[in-house]
């Protein structure tokens, strides 16, 4: 079974939309293993997102899995099986590093979930800002069934799906279907396979309607809200709204809105 070279594990395409900016499309490219990723793949995710973060013209990013069967079916169990404690710390830390590169990416990241979304794959999807999945997708956190707990960005699940559902997933290792993932709030959109790309592009289009600077400030606020009290989050929002006035983006966009209302 062919495993792609490290520089082929994460494919990246930039769609240049002229004055609107660019949209980055990333594909996890290990279909022979249902797009499961080990240490090289996790390093590649972090390196790719960190590189793209330096491009101020990027407005949004979409990440998916190669083929039509799997988003990311977890970590590489063959690699994990023989890790000692020191190397396990490296591997699990890299899971966090990869996911954190998505959470700290300055613009919205959409998970295009086209199939199996398990373990590391569900963590990575949770690290994205929005998740769109097909009706045939499967979700789960099966780590306890291979002798380790679900850690790292599994920590995000209670806020997304509630403590009860998160406990069910990480304590049983059971797999749920896409309808249940949508019902519990993990997926924002649930669509037939044939409609996946259209649903992703509709969400991208909505993001592109926002002010480029406003969207970046808004994503930063989302991260602030996670760690702040309600009061501190409100004041962070006030500062962000004031900061938005450091360019003419609000004035221009408000004037355009008023002009449309008059026509």
C-alpha cells in the first residue's frame, strides 16, 4: 500500500478570486489508509497552515480528505503501537500543534467532511470553525478501544456537543452517524454527497461577504471568548470594534449598505 511522501500528505490549492482575495483548499492525502495521519502528516498540517497564515490575502480555508470515503480516520495506529512514553509525548503534542495551527489561523476554516471522521479526525474537525458533512459520514472517538484516552483537542467537544454527549463518545468509543452528529451540534450542515461542494461554497461565499479585516477580528474574538469570562469577553469585543475603525473598511461597507437601501 503506497503511503504518500511527506510533501504529498497535505495538498494545497489557492483559488485567487481577484479583488475578493484567495481561498485555500487543503486535502489530507493518504487515501490508502483512509487519510489517517501519523507524525509526518501532523507536522505537514501545522507547517501548511502556519505558512498560509502569513498571506494577508487569504479570506478562508477549507480542509477535506482525499477520495470519497474518509475525511480523516484518525492517527496512524501502526506508528502509535510501538511508541514509548517519550515518543508518545511527542506524537500527542504534535496532534495539538496541528490542531492549534487551525484554531489560530487568522481566517475561518471549514471542515469538508466527506466520510470517516474518527479520533484525530474528529479533533481536527472540532478545531475548525465550521463543519459540513455528508449523510454517509461516521464520527467517533475510539481511542479507549486501543488503550489510550482521548486527549488534546477532544477537550473542545464538551463546548460543541455538551458534556453528556462528549462523555458518551470518549468513554464508549462508539461510532455515531452523521444525522446524530448534526443533531448534537457537531455539524452545522448535513447534506447529501452530491451537494457537499455546493454547501461548502455557499458558506465560503457568506464569509467573503464580510469585511476582510472584520472577519479576522471576529475569529480572534472567538478564541478570546473561549478563555475569558463573559465580562472580559464583552470588553474584548468593544476593543475589537474600536480596532476595526483603524481602517476605512467599516465606513466603506456601511456606505455601500446605505447605497443599496436607497436603490
